[in-house]
C-alpha cells in the first residue's frame, strides 16, 4: 500500500494555486500534532532561510500535507519564526478549518426536525467548504440562542448526532478545487494491531479514581423561566435516583453521597420520563471507581517500514503488558498523536476509550486459591488434592467445552449464535438477547447505550431502531407515516418519478419536469400564492408557463424566450382580462359562423398611430379621417357611423 510521499505543497491563499513543493530532504524538525477531540491539527517544520521554499512560506498561505489515511489536509500558516544564527525558518500552521470561525455567521433560530445533511448545509452556507461524506443519523432539532460562527455550529451538530468531524481538501492539477467537511460515525479503524511492552509500548500506568462516585444521583433540566424538570413525578415523589448496591459499598454512617446531573441536550421533548432514562445510564458510570490509563507508544511501522504496524488517527488497537499483576490487556483508541515524517522515532500517541479485558481463568484461579486456603485447616489433604485435580480438568477443558457448546447451538438454532457471540465480545460492550414464548418473539441487539429491538406478536410487528435500512423491494397494502421528508416516488425507472420536497411536487417524465406544483418563493415564505407549471419550471415562483394565483386573482401566463409575457386573468373583482404581445384572434371551425360574441360593450384603447396594414383588419383610433372606426381593404377605409 502506497504511503504518503512526505512532500509539502505550499498554496497561494488568494489564487488556490500551488506555488512550491518542499521535498522531505529540504525540511526537518517537522511535527504534526492531532487530537480527535475538537479537531485540533497543527503542523510545524523548518527550512533554510532565504531560499525559494522559505519565500513561499508567508502568512496566510496554505500548506497541503497528505496524511496516512490518504486525505489531503490543508493547513494555514499562522506564524513564521526566523533564526539568524541557524539560518533557518520555522513555519507554524493550523488546520485551515479554523478560519471557518470567521467565514460567516448564523443568526439565532430554531432548526427543527432536520437530518445531519441539512444541518451541515446550513452551517456551511456562504463559505468555501462543502459537505462531504455524511452518515445518515435520523432527525434532530436544535435551538441557536445567539449569533454563532460556522465552526461552532459544526461542533454542536457533531455533538448532537454523536458523530466526528473530518476535514480534507481536493486537489486537481496544481489547484485546490474543493474543501470538504465529513461527518463520520467514528474516525479510524479497528486494526487488530497489538501494542506490546518491549515492542512498541514505552510505558503504561493504571490510575483508579473514586472522586466522582455517588450513591444517589439528582437530575434536573432547567426550563424557560425558573422551573425545573426532575424525576419526582415518575419516581414516587423523590427527585433523585438511588443505587442500593453502591450505597452498601460507599456509604458513610448511613449517609448518601449525592451526585448532580443535568444532561447536555437542547431537545424540546425532554420530560421526566426521558430524564429518568438518561439518569439510569449516567448512574451506571458513577457507582464504581473510574479507571484510566496513561500509555506512551511509538510506531515501529514508521521506523522499520512495516505498513501493517502503522497507527492512524482514531484507530482501535490492543494493548498488552504482561508485567502487570495480573497481566493487563486493554482495547483502546488512538485519540491524539505527534508524528514526524523525517524522524519517525519521535512518533508518539495517546490512547483513550479504554476497555479492560479480564482473564476469567485468572479470576477463577484467585477464587480457587482463596477457597483452598480457607479449607486447609478444615479438610484432609487427600480431599484437597482431589479438588485441585478437578479444578485443573475444569480449567483446561473450558475452551473445548465452550467450542462444543457453540457447535451444538449452530446445529439447532442460528439465532442463538448471536447470543453466544455477544458473550465472547463482551469487551466491546455488545449485547444480544432473544426471548421466544407462546405469545411473542423478542430480539434485542445493543452496543453501549444504543439498542435496537424487534417484537413479533399475532397482532403486530414492532421495530425500534435509530435506522431501519431496507434493501430490496417492499410491498405494502397500507402505509401510514408520521413524517416523510425529501422523498422520491419512482413510477417506473429513474427518469420517471414524483419528487416532493420544500412544498414542491414535481412530475418527472424522461428526466424532465413536466408538471410542477408549488408556492411562490416556496423555500422561505408562508405565502398563499400557489402555482402549477405545465412544462419545465425553475422552482423560484412565477414560473414560465404557469397557472398562478395571487391576491389579485388567478391567471394563466406564458413568458417567451425574449421575456415577453401574455396572460389571461380572472380578477378578484370578477373581471376577465386578456393581454397579448402582438395579435388577438378568435377562430371558429364552422364555415357558417352562427355563434357571435355577445358583450354589453367593447372598449378600444388603441389611440396611437395607424397599425400595420393587414387585409380584413378593423381598427378604432385617430386615423386620417379623424377618430373613428376604419376597415382595411387594400387601403384604410373609414366606416360610417
């Protein structure tokens, strides 16, 4: 697999053109520091002063660097430091996205029932950044209570949808053509890489902290005004949640240790029931001591050129230190790092999101030793030796019996395999449950605090999930939906469909809008002025070839390519008006025309010069014989009256 070349490309910030390419041999003391949290990404390096490369490293110019996952990361130069003694120049740069904090502003508003795609588009409107790879993550609502910048809004969106942000640039030829903001579920990959003490692990500390322990958790959410939401009305009048097991373990003189919790949410749907659910999740985090780890590791993949040993941003790895008692095994994620292309021995990483893997056989051995020690004075030695042999047989055959059990389950019921696999994957906090009885079938799959459920009974099938992804055809006799957003209904193929979005309904035939029904300025206004477009419409209201209604009446109008308009209007006062750019005519298919036009009066407004000659024309105006009616028959003839 090809790795990054290490070349740093310098870009003129005004033209987006690459003006210099600095090879790895031409720079040194480079360090890229990145952090998953808050999307911190900085770059610094040194070059010789008064060279072509040094001249290009001016304030606000950009530096493009290809990172290990193949992305092109744009940095903006924020500081340049010259050293006269060493004749060197040090450039300091930060991820270009920091300039989003000054790129635009978003006014206070309520963003209701929007997808992450729609919210990111709102945040990036008017900037040079575009929405990139974005995962579907249901609908959310957000209230912006003050003027904020696009960068702050992107962070709020990522937090709201529990996603992570990734920035990148696209280069074509020698120019930056696009800048993208990706919203991904999780940066990095689960590589399976094992970091081992003595191989690429420099040191590890296990820190146990009991500072945040509580036995009673008081939760609250502040409402508008001075009111608060608590769980008192759904918890027998008590505003706090109690864990009896934690109370027995941590109480002092029978007194609770209180903790306080106010969820960080802007949802308007918050109530006492929802708060209780969140508090139960939070309580689980506070009843035990917290364990954290400090790990320092270097990347042997960079030093020895082993691509499979590389550690990338956000990667999940395995950490092993057999020097601990008991031996320490962790699953952890790279959350920050320092990387040097010219000196990979300086690479170092910080790991977080730890899950400690417990060796159940060691725990069983401890219990056995404790039991054996307690029985030494109470049982004869022969009985203890027999017990020890039984334990050895049990321990050595444990894995074999587990495999045999799994095989047996595979042969009887495939669904139970999921349960067994979930037990084996306990270190990843996975859960699978299956319950079958005479009345119903229940299935539940969970990861962390997120779970999906399926309930089948004779009356209905209930599916509860953040995302239901149906692949294939779905046939339904009756469909009822609470909300359908931005949808397309295909009638035969991709070129023939109905599309509904932003109060506009489009009938598409052969890839072209043939009928459009909507509202004038449909994206913003609450107008009552609807239109129907017969033909192609531009979607901006008052469309070409449309039937249109406004406060003055209803009319059918047509605008030609030159912008000239003709229309027939039915006014609110009961009048009918016809406006023609050139001619107005009535034609009958019958030779003996017996259906004359009957009207109380006809008003002629043509008071100008004599019109162009046309055989059979009747004209009323100020002609050569004064004001009156004229008839054209090889010349204008005044009519007597």
